[in-house]
C-alpha cells in the first residue's frame, strides 16, 4: 500500500484487493537467475482441464502475446532489467487482453473462476471434496492453540490482491483480472489459484455470525464470475481477532486479513499480496517466479544492507554481483547477522551459523520478498516513524519499512506476526509490519531490485535508441551518479533511508525527489501513462506498473 499526503486523517490509496495464488515453488535456484524461466512456456502442459471453456483452447493465445522486442530496449535507471524475466521478450497488449473482453459468444457470467482454477489444479474433471468449502473454512472458529506450530516449507504459495466493496469492475478492469487469472493459473496448468479478499467497509454487517448477510454482501459487492473465489471481511472481523491492537483499518494494518487467511488455510506456505492497480507487462506467473528465483539466490551476508539500497546498474557495470561485492567491501563483517536485538523479545532464529559461513541463505526460500528497498525508518522523519505499539523498547526498537505493501510472505512470518498481535498487541504500520518482524526474528528477507523507469514522457523507455557513443555513456554515468545522490544518501546500513528520504511522506511534507512520472510511483502518473502507451501498441519488456487507475 502506498501512502498519499494527509492532513488530519490518514488516507489510503484506493487500491486494495487481495488475490490469492496457490503454487508449487519447486524449481531450481541459482544466483544467475537470468533466463532461468525460459523452460516454462514449453514445459507447461495445456489440457482441457486448464481451459476456461474445455475444448476451446482459449488460454493458448500466449504464443502470440509475447514476441522478441523490436529495436533496442533501454535499460532502467534503477533495478535489474532481467529480474522480472527476459528483457528481450516483449508482450503485445492486444493479444493478451482482447480475448478477455466481453464479446459475442463469451458469456462471462457463466464462468466460475474458482471452479475453473480448481479443475485445472486437479488435472482432471473430478474435483476435491472441498470444492465449495472456501467460505466454510473461512468461518471456522479459531482453534485453541497451546503452541505456535511452524512446520517446514512444502513450497505451496498464495498470491493476494485485495479489493473492497465499492470497487468498480469496469470492462477494462475485468479484462485485466481475467487475463491475470489465466496467466497465473490456467496457462501454467494450475500452478497458482487466485482468490479475492474483499474488504467490506461497513463494520456493522455481521459477516461472521450471519450467513444470510454474508451471502447478500457477496452478491452485492462481487461480480458473479468471481464469487466462488472471494472471501469477505470487515473491521469487525479484524477487531475480534486482534483486540489488543489499536488499529484495524487497511491504512495501518494491511496484513491482518492476510494473517487470518494464513491461519485458516494452512496448505499455503507462501502468499503473494498484490493490489488491483498493479499491472504486469510480462507474463504474471513467470514474473512472480522470476522474482522468487532471484530471492532464493541471495545469501544472508550483508543482505539487510543490500536491501536498504536502490540498485543503480550503471554504477556497477550492470551487474548485481558487482553491486553485492561493493556492499560487502563497505560493510565487511559488521552487517546484521541473525535477529536484530531488542528488549523483551524472543526471536524465532536464535542460533544463526558463524559469520564464516558466507553461503548462509544461498538457495533457500525467503520469508519475505519486497519490491522496494527495506529502509530503517528511525531518523527519517517519516510521519509513521513513531507509530509502534506493544514493544518494550518503544520507538528505539529496530525496524525496517518498505513503501507499497506488495510482498510475498511465508506462513511462518505471518503466524509470528499473528501471535505477536494477538498475545501482546505488538504492531507497527502496514509498510513496516512484515519487514520489522522479519528483522527481529532473524528471517530471510529480500528486496528484489525490480526495474524502475523515470520520466516516462522523456522517452526513457522507448525502444528506438542505440545507446552507443562515449558522449552518451558519459552522460548516462553522470545521470546515474546524480540519481544515486538523491536515492542513496543515507547511512551505510540504510542508504535509501536517512533523514527525509525522497520516497517517504515526512512530517514536513513530501521531499522533492526524482520520482515524478516514475513507472512504480504515483506522482506524475508515470505508471498509468506507460500502461496507456502499452495498450496503444507499444511493446514493453517485463515491468511492474503501479498505480494504474484506469477505468
């Protein structure tokens, strides 16, 4: 979730839809993640079970949706161009989205997306006995637990989009949502299963106690085709679960509903939380898998210090390995190793290996994946810097925060947050919740350096420049150094932080920075402008555009 300017009351971005995706993450990982997903398209088996309408081959449009990019693809000013997938493989918007528009012969009200995904995941028409049990499981009473059970990972993952009761399902938004489900689940033979987590803003509706009221709200707030993949909640639900926490609104506690989901649906070891105004120019499933591949390949030595910086490729010869070596040379053996110490707190990871084990964490699943740097909020002047409750050390408690609550989290991490909130009332605001608890518990957390483009109206992302010439390279290097001075001017452990960093809304207001018209930021509408150009025919490599407010 992204924070917008506020005066007396916190203002939440109108993007919050939680979409759950079930997947098996059993693929090999290595530090060299580039092109590691090239096998996916050919290996994915498409059968009638993975079609919207069996026998129609409706999800086979992928081959015409992704082509080799024409011309030279410009490199991003921030992030790795390969971290989301092959940068030479561009997508065609019309081929991706047109099949999911309303048209003659396509009666979408007949489709039940939950059923289609479960059929695909089952690999056969015979469905699980739990076919229609999603809402039943959601309403099961909280079991009495004597101990926090944190079994080892089995690799099953959920991805989350959060929506709300008055979200407007326009034709363009519906086409995107259908395409997202098809790419995440059907085109990969049921690898992911998608759910909607719907925030009902009226806290007086007794969603947990009144079945008729729940069903009425479901019919009123969710289009028919998505109802069997939707779960409803409101602040009344969250208050019942977390009575010791003062806030339950999405602007402060974006993860409470996700924590409940993780408690109820124990089969999911990982959960991606996405937002409804996030757009992928690359294949949805492959983009998410590529980020996970990168995150698995990260070793733990100086990981928090790498997490706290923007990766500016021009300064490191376009090599993340060089960037990592630069951080190691600067930090040495003084970086965070294991849990960050604080008063009256028992970390999950109490016995990290000796610092001589430089490969610690390599090829292991992270408990948290973020798409923006995780910075130390202390001393930044962030309006939420002192928003911390229930911790013995108060505002001096070690913390981390990442702007925009789009993450992949483990069930282990969500359960630890759940226990801290339920038993002790320990809480921080949304953007610091998973990051802080991962830090204090000594869990692996990775900030993936997604490619971010600046000044989209200045043709930073056009595919028509050759980029040759010493003069141009010198100009690009000067621009990179200037950008680094604006983005990475904090202390060594949190270079993207420090006093009044450019990406935070500080107590004194917004700090002027380079973010105007950036592809992953809201000032200037850069993401929406790029998405519009994409819909008009521009071919784009894998990118994440946020926020896109199209109707």
